[in-house]
């Protein structure tokens, strides 16, 4: 039978999560290696005290690595988790709900993480929890 | 004839049976005989009412895909001796992920609809001309296209793909490898027309690279690799801001005239 | 899908202008040539891509090179036919070949290429120039997929899995066809102004054949029963190289690339049969040579000889002969890179068919035929390799164009008279309700054995007469035979029963022609008449149906430029 032309499905859905998962994976590799290098090789033999940690966290590079690692881990993990959760559903509303939940969870995690770092950056915490 | 092998076949006639049941047939099998030869013997000598599709007998026409001892395969390319050892018998079921109709017959309609959805043909149609058009491609690239065009529409990848199992909307490996074959043909200019069906949640992005299609393809087509290349091409198109073109039916051509 | 459990009623569907039966290369090419203003539908008893066109391996001939000329191609074709081809038809086909090949390339066929990007060509049997264009050893599939894709693009309507039972004739012209929808068992009468048959061959009448289960001579038998004559039926091609057992085809392209045929004494025996062309002599000659070697005791134990590809090298075998590499390993466990491949001749093609003219027209107004089921005739007594794909594309298109012209000129066709389908409806109902009569399968098995044993490469009066008697007995047995499956849904048992009847009718014409043609020409070799006799037999036989058996008529062979000469290679 002649095929009827199929109604076009929604634009780029699917492309961004796929692309960003790969981008975040690449970044993850960089941040994890940087993290491991810093923790295990850059301060060999040094005593770890509150003071030394504070000194480190006052340097932009360390903050960048920590914040970046956090953001990338959260995105990569939650994007993957979303994939798993929507794997067996064909219901668009359910997919939207899961996506929203992941975003809320991700932003909250990021905010909490940044809150821990914030006293070192601004001299006082962002939030008073 | 050699020894007897037990064929255990799922049978069901929607007009007569409430539900599918197993039938067992002892079939005389020689060394090197295929499962299809056994099925033909059942139909000719034991029970003529057994329904299964078959045509070329040599793995080219793609008619006789079925689940043989738990995996989707072509009955004409599967030797009895190669599968009988694991269960001591040959167990035959219809292909998965397609609606069951009778005995070993499934309804292939969704498979063909999805194939048609990716606009699987070279675009645009060149104006008729008697001129030769040389096509120079690196040998590796030509081989890749040639391999992708080996697809015989047997539906085995569709039956083995777990995504097709959970998501009726997923285009499936066959439609995607077919799209790949045209998207990477240097003569083709149909990317915009195929963008909408390919780049969406039921298209290439639904593939989870389980490699079941590649593992099961009777023609040995590296389907997953093709789909991944397709994804990379689609991302490129996304980032370059491609505007999907929705295909209108082909314009009515003027009737051909007899040559000479 | 309807599963009412009752005997289904006949449906009258929409009227069509052009109805094509068969969705192989010839059928789809015909449908694509039909005027888009007309309504057109293709009927196929399988999904289109299951058609046997996809199994063609070696190539498609066309004189493309500047040094080559279509006239040379025409001469090779006519000489290959042992001068039985109608020369105007052969010339038409060869002249149109270049257009046909370039058209397929423009539509997307992935032909193998030369280093400069032009379409590659290889040597093929009986050709004086390497002019077989190819796509590795899967040329049929490459061409077929392109046409199929073109049909998808053009939204050509296809009734998939519809089995045609008969041609409806009224007021001395075609009125339509009667078919079964296989999925439901429903009888359906489809009125059409013109019908094109492109139903392929009838290899299933032989036990040793390269043909698929679906090649059961449907179109031949249906046209024959409707009173349309069949032509040249005694000419049956045996392909020299098939794998013993399943008789899976090993392409002539293998020999075109340089493979040797060796007997059990390691002798390259073709030197004694065709000293100039050796392995790439025409198929009739190579098949007889192999059979002779086997009969004279120089073959291997299970009636085969060796095809040796080893000197061609791993790379060539895997790239240009990839399918047969796979076949040899899958079906015989033999790696052709390391070991010679066993081969024996097997039925491959019928040169005969529905008698048509160059435009595909038949004696019946509104009926056209193209492809293997038609005899134009360009193949005469022996078809050259790589000419059949060309035949389907050239004459499929011709039939589509001619049918369109017919529709424009001939006005509305007659309606389908009720008595036409009532006979079939009663017959099918009777078969279904009397399941359990003697099964048709032994009849078909005996038919195949008889044809392979007595109507094969070598023939003689004694065996042919015995075969004729056997066929008559089988026809009587068939009249009382029945089926096991009384169902309606996908009743393949019932289809095979009807197909067996088709095969019996077609086989009768083959035997009749073989008996009458007391000479040896092309693929038809009589031990008792081992010479060609142009005096008496440079003519076509036409077979017309009668209740007693085929009635034989004659038609002259068209000779244009090439006077018959002795045929040596």
C-alpha cells in the first residue's frame, strides 16, 4: 500500500540529551582526572589542615575544578538516570514529569554544593540552612 | 536420510485455536540440512497446514525469519546441527515485536510503515539523461554503503531489538540503516527531508546501542555503527541549524515516451 | 483481517486502469512506466522484496565503452540464442541497454566502480567483450532495491500477499483478475482495463533448481488457461554452477573473473568443449560439458565437478564475490579462498514464456507480459548470462508504456462476469471442506523428479514419451487430490495445491515441445538428433491450451542482419 506521509514529530527532541551526555562525559574525564591529580599527587606529604584546605579553596583554579566536577557529575548522572526512567514509557506526560523532576533535583543539588563552597568565595554562606 | 530430530513448533490458527500451543514433529535430517528444509519436510510429509513464509532458500529474500532456539534467525541460513545441540531439539517461534497471526507468521505492517517513513530513496530524482555520471568514492566508504545496502528486510533486527520490544513507535534498526545508506551516498541530497523522521525521540535518538541488531543480522551489516554515524551527522545538522523540509508527494511526471 | 470462520465471499474492488501481477524487476519497472495519470496497482503473492529478482548475482549487459557497440552485443545475444531469437527484439533490447543502466544509476543503484569512478564491467558467458555491469555478486539485489525504492518514492500501490488465480476475459479482452488475499483467504475480483504479467519462472517443476519456492509458473499457466499461447517452452536453461544439495546459484561472474572448472582428474576440461572461450562459453555448452564429464566418470562421487577460485586471491573473492563466498561457507562449509567449490548444473531459467511482441503485447487485447514469464523472444534457445536483468528492465518498461497507450485508446473494459469467479469460489470451498483427500505433495515431488530425470540437459524420444505419460497420470491424480489445511488465514497449503496445478500445465508444454523439436539447439539437446536443423526447425513453437493437452502451432523467427551460422566458441 502507498504510505501516507507521516506527521513530523517534534523537532530536536533527543538530540540534545544525546549530544550533551557525550560532551559531559568528555568533560567528566577531564575533571575527574584533575580531581584525582590534585588530591593524590599535588600535595604529597603535606599535612591536611583546615588552613591548607582554606588556602586552596581561595584559589580560582580549585573552585573551578570542584564546581565544574560537581556540575558535570550531576548533569551526566541525572541525564543518564532520566534515560533509564523513561526507557519503558511511551507516555509523553510521564517523560515530561521525569525530565522536570531531574532538572529540579539537579539544580537543587548544584545549589547545595555551591552553598558549601560559598563561604570561601564570599566570606559568608549563600543560605543559612 | 540421517537421524530424526524433534522440531517443536509454536502453532496457532486464529480461526480455530483459543491460544497458541506447541506441536512436535520428528523430522529426518541429514548433515548440513537447514531448519527450512526440515520445515518443508513437515509441510510436505507430515502436516500440510503448517504456515510459514519462505521463498529463495538461500538467505537472499528475507522471507523466513523466525525465532530458532531462542534467537531470531533465518531458517534457510541456520543448520539444524548448529542449533540442535543446546536443547536437543529445534524450537521454532514467530518473530518478536510484531503481531502474531498464525503458526510462524507475523503481521509485518508496522515494519514496512517505518521503513517508508525515512523516505528511503535517492533524492532528488535526476533528470533523465543518457550521460554517465562517474562516482569516485574511497573504497572503504563505498564498501560501507554497499554493505548497508545488503539489507534483505528480514526483520530479524526488528525482532531482536529490545527498544522495539518496549516502544512501538521506535523506527527500528532496519529503517535507520536504510536511512544511513542514503544519507551517506554522495549523490543524495535528501537530508532535510529525512531530518524530521530521523532526528526525534522515536528516531535515531531512541537507539540504545545494545548491538543486538548487529549481532543478529544474517547479512553481517554493522547496523549499530551505521546508526551511530547517523547520529553524529544529525548533531552536525542540528548545530548548523538545518531546517527540516516536509516532503510533499512526488510531482506527477509527464508520461514516458517510447525511446527510439 | 477477517476471521469469520465462514467461506469468504467474493469482493469486487475498485477498478484499476493497469494491474501488474508480480513485483519483481519487470513488474515494478512496468508499474513505474505506467502513465501517472492512470490508476495502477501491483499485485504480489509475497512482499515485493521477496521476489526472485533479488537473487540475480552476476550482472547486467550493456555496451557502455567507446570500443564496444550495441550491435556486437546484439550479435552475441543472437548467436548465444542459437539463432532462435527474434533479431529485431534482440537488437531493440541491446540498443536500449545503455539507457536502462544509466537510468538505474541515476535512481541510485550502487554499481561497482572502476578507479576513475565509471561503472565497472566484467566478462560474461558468450560475450565477445566484458560488458556485464555489476554490483559485486549481488547485482539483482542492488537493481531491485533501487526500483523498489523508486516505487516507494512514487507511492505506487502494492497489494502485498495477494495470490492470483485466474485472468478474467470478457468480450475478447482482459477484464481483470481473480485473486486470494492470503492473510484472510478472501476471494477478490479486481477489474482492470489492462493487465501486465511479470510473474517470473517455473523452476519448481524441477527437483534440482536455483529457483525459489515461489517460482511456480503462475502467470504462464494462468495466461495459457485463458487461451493465450506460450512460446519456446522446450528451452529450459540449466545453470552450470550450482551448489550440490540446495542448488544455490554460484554466479557466472566467478568464471567471468577467471575461475577454472576442474574435473576429478584435475583437468581444465572446458578446453575440449570451447577452446576459445573456455569457462566463459555460454551456459548451455558449459552445462553439457559438466554433465558429460560426470556421465563419463570424470566427476566427483556425488555428481559434481570443482570450481576453483583460489588463484583469484582473497581480496577479489571477498569484495567482488562476497555472496558466493558466504554461500560456500554457509551451505557446504567450504572456504573458496582455500578450497575448490563443488558445482553441478541445475535448472535456472526458462527461455520460453507467454508469447509477446516487442511492446509486451500478447494475442489477448489488454494482456501484456514481461520478464522471465514472457518470450519476446530475445533469448531464443539459450539465454546469455546478464541478459535477463536487462530483459526485465527494457521489456518491463515497454509493457508499462504499451499498457498505458492501450488504456488511453481502448476505453472502459467489460465488468467481471459472475460465472468467472463462481467456479473458483466453488472449487476452493470444496477443497477446504474436504480436507483429508490425498495430499498434492507426492504429485509435486514426482513431477520434479520426472522433469529432472527425463527433461534435463540431455533428452531423447524414449524418456520424453515416458515423461509425457507420467505427467498425464499425475494430472489425473491431481484431479482427485486435496489439502490438509481447511483454514482461511495464511493457508499456504491451498496455495501450494493451486501452484502444483499450474506447474503440471506448464510442464506439459515443456515436454510437448521437447518431443516435437527433433534437433539440438541451444539448451535443448536431443541425443537422438544431435545436430541443429535450420531447414525444419528454425521456427518457434506456440502452445495453446486444450482439455486434452497442449495444441502446438508455429511462428517464424525474425531474421534481420544475422544469418544462422554454425555456433562454435
